[in-house]
C-alpha cells in the first residue's frame, strides 16, 4: 500500500505505525539501529530532525521502501518550465546501434 508523504511531519504518524506493524517496541527498534529508546521516541515525534541516511536506516529495518514518484497527471510539475533531471533522462530515446 502507498502512503503519500509531502511533509516531514507526516512521518510522525507513519513511523510508529510501521514499527508497530513489525511488532517492534521503540527499545527493540533502537537496539537494531544502535539507538536508545528515548532517541527512537524523539525521532518518531520529530522526524524532520534526522538525516536522510538515518531515515533510510530506519526504513530498512522496518522493511519499508521509499518511492519517489512524479505526478500522475502528465505535464503537471511544480515548475512546468523544466522537467526533473531524472524524468528528462527517462524520456530520452534509447541508444541506437548493435550490441
């Protein structure tokens, strides 16, 4: 199931839910990450206070995949003048020639 996240504060609801779905207490999650239970509680209350790498580490332990997705409506972008770099490369023609 997808859980669209647009604000870091929304992770404050999702992280504890994912942790509980895994049957982990804050202390057990902390032990797997080399963190104290109080640090895990702080992260769950204020997920914007951690680095992207720390978020990836937590998501990996919880078995959660991070997925970046372009808008579902073609042509709708926050800045319609330029496509995102990854999207421009994705839309490029494949290389031609023999293998």
